[in-house]
């Protein structure tokens, strides 16, 4: 039953921009799955779902794709909770975070051990990563954005 429910959740979040656990539970109930909000909450964690910004600016649930297997849940959570923007200037990647989270983001990036990143420096709300060259900085930006979307 859980496997079928998880498959249905994947279908639903691809078809609709679902932004609350209650909406997801309602759609599952309409599809014949009798679930509670607590069940949906567990399913969200099991499927590694997160909220992402939609085309209309509203956030909605999505399943994280193409993130490295060595990246644990805690690093994913840090990046999702803390990142505000990612920009590139030549071989530098500048990451803006919510205040107080830059050190956590830098630690998560260090834990990823990406070859493109020579090193990171963190302040209170900004992380600066140095890449070997502009192409590799672009690769870092692309990889970070793929984790978030």
C-alpha cells in the first residue's frame, strides 16, 4: 500500500502544484488512499520532498532529483532552509543565506567534496566559493540549483 501511495504522490505533485500537506492528503483521499496528515508528513520525509518556488511565485512540493548520493539529508536540509540566492562572478560563486546560516552552508559544501570548489569562506549571511575557473564555477552554480529544484 505504501509503495502505491508513494507512486500516487509522485504523480500528483507532477500534475498539480501542491503546496500543503492538507491539500496532498485531500488529493490522496480523492484517489482512494485513506490517509491522515501524519501519514502524509511521513511520506514527505520518506520521499525526500521539499518545497520549491513555482512559476507563479507560490511554493509547492517537489522531489529532490540528481543530488549526489554522498549528500545526506542534513546537508540537503541546510541548503534548502538557508539559501536565498546563488550568483557567479568569474571563478567565484556567491551564495546569500538567511542571517546566521552561512557557516552551515559552507560546512555542507565542504562535506560534498566537489572537485570544482577550491575552498569556501563564510560570513554571517554570505558564502564565497572559489572555483578553479569560470566554467567550473558555472558547474557549481548548476549543481546547486539542480539540488534545489
